């Protein structure tokens, strides 16, 4: 099966398209708007001109990367970037059955490693990534570019490769080497696009487990470690395979997504899907939905950082005080978001963004959700083994818009918490767990990390496991959700102590 591709890779193979008609219409409107008899001149929109130029270039198969804005250089930024090569690939020819009724007849998982596996295979640390990260957590001989946790992993570092064998994968559903929507469906030799099945975080870790066991022959990992969506995965891996995990580290993660973060990601998806070039997911070898992707990333960036950081970094400063105000990016914080979105919009596959972010929304280790998922997965496997093998469309795809059957939650806050306790306490009993929260994080607020720690501490089944909670206050970090990528020393010290104790 061909490897998944980033939008840039797909674009390089695309055919030359005719310039979109809407560009000609936009130019015609612009010329008509210049009316010398009007009370005031028409505002200029260089941001829209730039966007239209980019669409036209993409229609001709041309891509010119944008220069890095000075606003991006004004403070620390994560080292994310698209990864084309340098990873290894695990190939499963066995099907994987998924929590929401779908299946993949075969799949690939991209991974990278650092350090050396010891003789008794007891020192493997599995790193789980956030939404848009690749397996490239650190540079290595096959890819010497800095990784997204470059100074966190290595000899003598917080995750010490002199002591541990470190493995990091690109998640199932991603676009950096693992099977995702941009991959080829072996059933019809076409890209999955939005025929790709809905995923869960637990589906992702079940695929990762096959890498651990089949590629390295490891029956129990020393630690399951992750931040953000990776913090969800670190818990999910231990939930799925409680006897195969020694320690758990969840940084800026949660045990269940809350309505505020769901709403934020929903808004990003709606913006992305509103881009006409998204074309219900079938944009491969055509103009990609770069406008929707750019705007979705801008919204996401707002949730990744904090107001206090931007107050002292940008304040109310405008990019150029000598020029009149504009509706295009004008304030420094606006130009920062504009360039952050521009930098990302062709680096990550839009469909992968939709599917992986939805998996985050669906995450819940409560008993009710996990019980239903197991039952659905069993039905999926039964269908696969039946004569037809293919689920009926209405089993996994809604034919009509959802009707709101209720206007409020079915369960009270107290009932939901009890459900979470029933889901987590037995499966994660007697595990050493480190939970780290960040006070300035608005996407995964600290009450969610406190909830994980409290649920596990109140576990009557826990007789030997040690639960540690560590919180970074606003006086330590104002980087919000991105703290785990930027305040490495503050995050790293408790991690190193926990792993090596």
C-alpha cells in the first residue's frame, strides 16, 4: 500500500488545472468597486489578493512557500513540520476493526526510534503524539531535521536514550506515513478520502500496539507517554492493555473531552468543510482546501496559546503604525495568526485534520462509551467475516441530518463522573501514573488533569500504584497548551524523575 502523503506531495503529482472562474469574477468586482464619485475610496484587501493568487498558482501546479513572518520569530514556536521520509513503516495485512463500526482491511504505521532496546526488552518508552505531529519527535540519521521534542529526548535528556529505547509513531488516520484518508483503499485502488472510517483514540493505540509487539517483540512497555492528544493516548493504551504497561505519563491531556474543546474543534472543522475546494473530501489531485485549512489552523492557534503571553509579546501593537487601519491582518497578533495558518495549510492533509480532531472529540474512558465501542467493534468484525463482508451504508454512515433528541445532557455531572470512575479505576489500578497540568491552558484546562489524578487516587482497587500530580502555574508558564513543547525544563524535570525512579 502506498504511503500516506501530505498535501504538498499530492499537489506535486496533480495535473495542471484551469484557473478558477471565481478569480476572474473577483477581479471584475474589484475594478467596478473603484468609483471615483464615491464619498470614500474602497478599502484594499491584500490578504484576499494573496489568497486568490495562491489559488491560481495551485491550479497551475505551482507552489511557492511563504517567507516566515517576523511575528512568528518574536517568540518560541513548536518545531512541527511535514515529514516525507526518514521513518520506518510497519505493515499489517490483517484488518483492524474500529470503535464506530468501520474497518481497515490493512494498514501501515510510520514510526521512528532512538536509543537501544535492552536484552530483556524492558526499556521501551512509547511516545504518543498530538493532533498534527509526525513520528519525528527527534532528529536521527535518516532525518536530521530537528524534531518536535528535539531537546526533550536524547542522551542524558529528560527521556534519556542512554537508558531507554524510545518509539514514536504517526497515528492511524494521520498523513505522515501512516494509513489515513489520503491513502489508497486496497478494495478499489482509490484514495479513501471521506470513505475513510470514523476513528477513535483507542483505535489508534490498538494499531500502535501491533508495532510494539510485531516489530520489537516487546510484551510490556516501560512507559506510555504523551501530551495533548498524546496524553489521551497514553491513558487509552493502558486502558486497552493494562498488563502491557508499566508507567503512564499524561501531559495536558484528559480522560474525556469536554464540551468547550469539542465546540472549538467543531468550529475548525466547519470552517474547513466550508471551503468549496474541500469538495466533501475528494480534492486529491485538485486544488486543496488551503483557505479553509488556513483559517482552521488560525482558530486552533488561538486555543494553543494564552492571552497573557500575547499581551507581553504583541500587546496592541500594529504591524505598521504609519499605514491606515485595514480589515486584513493589521495588529501584530493578527499577522502572527495569519502567517501561522499560512505556514501550516499545505503541510497537513485536510481530511486527516477532520478525522483526527473528531477522534479527540469522541474520546471518553467512561464505562458507557467504552462498553458501546467494544460491542460495535465486535459487530464490525462479525460483519467482516460474514458472506458480504461490507457493512450496510446506514450502519456506519448517517443517511439524514441528525435530529436533536434531547437538549441537555442525559447524565448529571455527578453521574458522568461516576461513569468515568467505573471506566478507569479497574483498568488502571496499580499503575504508576504521572499527570501534568498547565494553568494557562484553555484547551485542556487543569481541572481535567486534576480529574484524572483524583479519579485514580480514589481507586479502592489501587493497592500498589503511585499517582502523582504536577501543575505548572501562570508564574511558571504562560504558553498555554503549547507549554509541553516550549517549557521543556519545567515539564521535563518531573518526567525524568518519574521515568527513572
